C-alpha cells in the first residue's frame, strides 16, 4: 500500500485509486477488477449488476428531497494501457502498479500509471461511498476494454442504465469539457516471412531507437513527436541501399493506440562496411536529436553486438518491408475545417513485429468525419496490399456529434464558474470516447466528458496532476447541487 498516496485529498478518491492500482487490469483481461467492483458495490449496500461482457453498474438512490432530479450516470472504464520501459521487470497480469509522488504529480515507477481511467473509477466510487453529498439518482457505469476497441461500450444493451445525463470521466485536461470526439478504426496487416541464408561475411548487431516520449495516438498525434517505427525504418532503408544491411528480426512499437516510443532490429552488416555503417548510425542519432530537439530531447540510437543468426529476410522480401514502412502514412492527415486548431483525421503506425514467422503491422486511424475515416483506412490498407499482405480492418467505432445545447454542459459550466470564477473551454477531442457508442443505443442521452489533468498517457511517463483531482471532485459536488 502506498501510504503517501493515502495522505492526498480528497481522501476517499485516493483511497479507491490506491486500491485500484493493486488490481491487474489489462484490456480484455478485466475479470479481477470487474469482480472487485461488483463486490465493492454490494459492500456499500447498493444495487449492483454485471452484464455478460463484464461491465458493472452500481446505483445509488437520491438523497431525501432530490428524488425528482434528473438521474445521472458517472461513467469510466476499467482497463488500462500496459506500457513499460524495456529495462523494467513487471508483469501487468500479476503485479501492482508502483506509485510515487513527485512534487505536484503522481507517477508510476517505469510503467503506465493507469490513471487513465483509474482515477475516473476512483471518483465515481468515492461519490458512491460518500453520504454527505446531496444528489439525485446516480448510476456509476464501469466498462471493460475501452482501450483496445471499446467492446464494453458496444456490448451495453438498451435498458441496462436509466440515467438521462452521462458524465464521462475519461478526459485529461482540467478545465476542458468535451462534447464530441473522433471515430476510429484499426488496420492490421500480416505477411509470412521469407528467409534466406546469409552468404556474405557479416557481423550482427542490435540497432535500437529509444528515448522517445510516445504518447496517446489521438491526443498527442499533432505534437510532432517522433515515431520509433518510422525512425528505425528510415535508418534501415538507407543502410540497405548504402551498406547492404540485412534484417534478421524487427520489433518496434507496441500498442495500437500509443505512438511508438522504442524499437529495435537485429541486422547483419558486411564486415567491410561495419565502421562506416556505425558512423552513419551515429550521424543519424545527431540528425534525429536536431529534428526532435523540442519534442523528444532524449532520443537515442544505439548499436550493440548481437549473436549471429543463420537466416535473414530474403532480399526482395526485405525491400518490400522497408518500402512499406517508409511509405506508410503516420501523423496528422488533415485539420478540421470547422474547429480552429483541431485535428480532423490522423493515422498512427503503431508497431511492426515478427511474430511466429509472420511480420505484423498494426495501425490506428481516427477522424471526426466518417467519410474521411474510411478514406484513410483505405489508404493504409492499400499501402499493405501493394506488398501482398493480408489486411484486416476492425469494425471501428463511431464519432460523437457535439450538442452545444446540452443541459448537462450548461449546468457544468455554471458549476465551474461558481467554484473557479472563470470559464471552462468547451471542445471536441481527437480521441475515441465511449460516448459515441452510448448515443447509438441511448439517442437522447445528454453527455459531457471531463477529468483531471493527465500527461504522458499510454506511456511510462504517464502522470496525474494531484491538485486537479480535487478540482474535479468539487466540480461534481457543485454539479449535483445545481442540477434540477
């Protein structure tokens, strides 16, 4: 138990977040946290139910005199992105997150913190466990598998919840209220590896690109951060043409919704080119540090000796792989024509990995315009079809159309002004929120998303600004006070 965290305020919020950090909850493996939430609801003596997907709904009756107030759903997701530094020994299916306080921030040691969206769950549970707050009928909805497909939200059946307003507690900037989001779709391409024996006299090396910030493939895609897959591919492509580099293995990037922070390849270099190649790689590290001196100041390109491997990629196969990695789009595709400085469409080349004799490419596309989303999915698919890869596109998820006349938004803005004496920002977000899926089955549901400030989400740099948790807590209490 992190006793230091338990000294933070609001006490009940951080108590529950501390409990949540002890429970493994990778996406699609939320059984433990789902059962714990169900048990917690029952221990609090509140009506609790769990559906076939593992989603949990805990209801709390209105306090006396508030029975006729609009019923509200507080919604958050159970799963977390499981990213760690390469040198961190950690099992996300067994180990508790190791948290610590660093000044104004709560962080984790070498892994993602899981405040996305563990802090949202903790705030909802604290509301359920606090009998001093006046409120109308409340339902707290905890969904599974938000991070890898929003399948929990997809599985919610009509009638599972009864609220008329929904506050999604999964945003990452205090003082910002979101009333719309992008839709998304993943593309995965795979190709059977073709190998050949190496004929030349070569030395083997592990070349690695690391030290990048990475980040959320939606929220951070417009920040100009380096992508380890693209940067590694750039070096490999030039190294093949100039130094006859041959690839034996490649493992770069990780999760589809995270910008790739690190990656490596095992390569063979003809002995006569080794020194020149090493000098070239050192020059590329210098170039990358210049190109990304603001966004990724700690970028590094390293080389170390590797054990010889009998087979390498067949030459024409290697050419296809390198060409597709260089050509595959990554980053912002277009900006919104309606909202200033808002990303409309993007794509994330998340990873390339050799797995069981196949090379697998994972990408994630987002857009707030459905036709533009389909266009970038088609473009990415065509990129991989050109090398004969098998391409699979996920079902995707819809965007969430803004409702500037939202009553929930109106009350939240009033509450924010009452407490902080300033106006919040009202925005749409270039990331997937579950609200779009809820609106399909609950078309009249009035929704707003907000939350405390998080930075570095989906990476081991994830951190939670402590003071903003209390700000969000106070905002919720004022919201319930004002709601009619």
